[in-house]
C-alpha cells in the first residue's frame, strides 16, 4: 500500500512538472487556482483627473501578479461591499507575469461602472468564486490625483502616494508626525490651557467642532482655552434629515451636554499633512466621571451627516421626498446595510480616565430603531484601521472583542445576564453613555456582537470553520454551508422523533441541551418577538474536529430579548391582565406571528419522551435557580432596581408559568420541594440536574414535579472527600436519582477532610 501511495505521488509530481514546462515553453496562460490566489490589490484611486493609455481614466483599482507566469483571471471578483463580493467579475482579463492590471471604474467607453471608490474612503475586496476574500484594503480619504498604494508591488504596507496606473508604485512621501497635545483626553474639573506641538518647521491647523482639519482651518498660534461648552448650540443633534419625514419633525434645539473636541494636523512646507490628533475633554462634567463613557468622533462628519451620509436619508431619497413622489421611494441611507455603509472614526472609552483610544468603523445598527433620530451603532475594530483586529483593551474583562453593538434595552442585558451559565450563547454587556462628535447622544448598553470572532473567543473554534445562521439566512460561512442548515429541517421532515433511534440521531446533529436552554429562557421571559426566522441565531463548525464545541452540532444563541419591556402592549390579545400571566407556550406571538408550539424543531422534539423529561427538569432548574427571586433581586440591585421593575414581572412570573408548563407537558404529579444543604461549604458543592445551586445560609430549595426523579451529585473540593448523603435518603453514592414525594425531600451532603488513611488508600 505504501509503495502504491508513493507511486501515485511521483506520477502526480511528474504531471505537474510537465504542465509547468508546457506553460513555459508555449506561453500558455497558467489557469491553476494557485496562480489566481497570488494576485494582490496594489493601488486604489478614488480621485483621478488625468489620462492613461491615450484616454481618460476615472476611479481605478490596480492588481499585481507576483508570479513568473501570465495569469488569466477566470474566477476572481472585485467589490466595495462585504455583503456582495461579486459585484465586478474579472473573467476574461489577464495579468502578465510580474505585471499589472488596471481596472478602470469610470463610466462609458466599455469601462466598468459596477461600483466606484468614494473619495472619503471605503473598503475594496478581491475574492474568488467561493466567496473567499483573497485581499482587502480600507482606502482612506484621498485628495485629487492621489492614490492609496502598497510600499512594494504586491506586498508591504499602504499609504497615500501619487497615481501610477500600470507602473511601479511611486515612492512614498514622508508625512509629518501628528501634533502632540499637552493634556491627555479625559475629565477635568476646571478650564485649562492646551498647547499643541509639532516637529520644527511644521505648522499646526486645528478645529473645535469635530470637523476635519485642513490647511484652511484655524492656524495654531498659541494655547487653546479648553472649557465647558455644553451651553453652545447643537450642531449634530440639530441635523434635520435623520428621519424619513424630516420636514415635519424638528429636532429639539435644547443644548445637550458637550465634550470639548480638538482635532489638529501638522503640515510641512510642501503641504504634506499628518494624520489628525484628537483630544476629547470633559470639563466640569464630574457627573459622568463614574460612568463608562464612549466618545465616537467620525473621521469626517459628512460620512454621517453629509448629504449622502449613512445617518441621513440621502440624496436619492431627498429628491423623491421633495419632488412629486412618483413611484416607490428610494431606500433611506440609514436603512442600508453592509461594509459600504461603514464610516471611519475614533473611539475613546473612559472609566474615570481614558482606558482606550482606537480607530474604528461605525455602522447604523438595528431594525425599527433606525427610524428614530438617535440611532444605534455597530462598532468594529479592523486591522486596516488601527493595526488590530480586536479592541486593544477588553470591554468584558480579558475576553477579546472584535465588534460591539450599542443598544438601549435594559431587559436584553438583564435577561442574558441571568442565563450566562447556560448552554445557549449570550452577549456580555456594560452600561455606557455615548457622545457623538462631542455631543451627548444617549445612554445605552454596549454588547458583544455575534460573529465568527465571537465564537472563536468564546468557544475556541476556528473562525474560518464557523457556520452561523441568523433569522434563516447565512451570516457566517460559505454559500454551500447553507445546505448544512437545510439538512436539519430535512431530517425533521423525514423522521419521527418520538422514535428513540431517530431522536438519538438528531442529538448528533444538534446540542439538544443548548436548544432546551434557549427555549426555556425565551418561554419563561415571555419573549414574544422570536421565531425560527426572527431574532434567531444558531451556529456550528463546518468540519468537525477535537474539542467540546467542534463536534459539528448546531447550538443556539440568545438574542434581542427586549420584548420583556413592551409585551404589555399585547395583553388584550394574550387575554392576560399582566405580562407575568401570559401563557407563552400557547399564545400566538405579538410580532413574530406564531406560537412556540408551532416552531418546527420544538413541535418535532416534544413528541419524544426523553426530550420531555429533559425539558421539564431544565425548565424547573432555571425557575429554581437562574430566575429565582433571590437571584433576580441581586441582579436588579446591581442596576439600581428591585423586583417591582417591569410590573413586578419576576416576582409574579413563577406562579403563572410553572402551571402553564405542567399543562403543556401533561404532568400529572404534584409540585414538591427539594431542600439541600451541605455540612461544610468549604468541603464541596452539589449539582442538581443542570444547575449548581447557590446556597444562601447553607441551604437551597427548589420545587419539582413528582413526574420525574431529580438527579443530585456531590462534588468534593481538594483536601476533602464525600462521606455520604443524610436526610430523607441515606447513601454513599455521589450521584443519586431522587424521586420526590408528598411533603418534599431533604438532603444534606456531608464532606470530611481527608486524613492519613485516605492518603494511604490513594497511594
């Protein structure tokens, strides 16, 4: 067998060598994928005003082939949209060996107009037919007749340089270093004087309204008085075109609190300018000092609020809106998605002092929230912006974070925090106060975002191997990965899960405990804004491997659980007097339009007896621990609230939802109390079904139906041994299956210190 393998390999090598010689001898184009995958972006130009090859040249992208053979581009694409990587096919084009291909993006005369390059800056992607990104670059703002090019053809870093279409890239001109500020961004009790310094012979120009500094801005000639400017007129909060019907919706003119924002550049005698320095100062604003404060300053405010910014309606919509309004209205800019609608900016994070300053990308976030004046953002750390794929300091402890989202729902934060120990994914969050371009924007919660890097840093899976489905659509992975998702539902349609064998097969496709945790949380918390195509995320790895989470099973992710705060709107429809009394098992959901009983996976699984047992016990585990009044009260207290919050939902929910669950699963037993204690909490702990109970004053109690026995397990700590159970049941076994009876069950786990006899036995 080994001889056969070696023989095949030898023949393949000879064939490859012969093909290479044939290419070299005949001048045929190398069609191998390897050749195409070596092609690189080399130069991006957004503001060309000259000619090339005896004709006018508009926006262009230059590609470079570092190989020693010509390369025919049969499977490559260019795009400026991460969500649509195949905007411009390159099939039929060829790059010579060690040569260039200039793709003219101008209009007319046979040139491509699939997209253009914004002079304010945007991303450009080179990808293959499978959707793999082979190269990408974030072009910055470009002045006329400059390009963004590599230091060396096909390799090295990028910088603004002169245009060299089809030729070796121009040598970079060394830009001045940014100005240095005498005071660090942060909180100051009193006004102060700020000095700016730069290299000798360089002039400094600055702005104080968060706008882009240029040589036309204020020229620095002496110290700048930094003071509280909250009483000044609003600039960005006063922008009119941030809602659809903007003629009939006037912004509130009341001055909002403001940070003092200084932006400055240094310029040499030749007019070369540095990158801007930014200072964000909160003067006499001590009320914010104990908060998490996030400042976002756009590289160019016009990217947000200009006539075609991502935060406003946009030119196309406004022409329709101000005209005769014939036909369907163009989509407002703030409703658009994708990398094309990502603005560059700088994020500062303060916790009494400056914790983080980093270049970021900003996109409008949410669905219905986009229609309001104060829109939420998704914020991204990207290597092309700051040299880092992650935020340089973690918002959530030591956990790496690639992107975050700003949301305003406390319920979403609380609900996910209460079940963070479960098998369904949750997003960590912190409360923040957000300033945009120096103006107070809103209080919000900064959340992790679900993406491949979240899964990498939470579960240790390779991000390139992740498949993620959101609301029924592919969010992460390759186009062919969607078939893996469809197989899940194909299995349900062709198998009866009441059969033990079919159920066992399904458990190999999906982590059933993850699904049960997802479902139990949504049902208890009365999330009536969830279906299998709404606020619904699942994930798996494409190719199974080693590790707990690399088994190729689907797992669930809790998301957008703010419905708890507004489901009172449907009380009449739900035939309930209060939100806590809504039967979330049976009622058709207010916004999703279907009941949980109609979810295809739940409808199929609930026929199986093993699933029924696991669901009922898990549901009661969560009721007794994660959603207990003690646990919730402690969580609410951290946010300055108590159990009266939201119509006393958590104080009342158990007495309604537990009987609803019993009826749903046709339980016939009685609800009895299990009381647990340990003789020494230093000696060990106890597990109950899927939870580790929190012992308060040495005891814990929870109620379970007598239909199913409860599993308890004792775990001794280092230096101790488990001596046995005492109480209603006596046993030396660490793990017990306990049948509850009328009057309840009391158990104590006894732990003893290990003695010399134990050591001898161990040895």
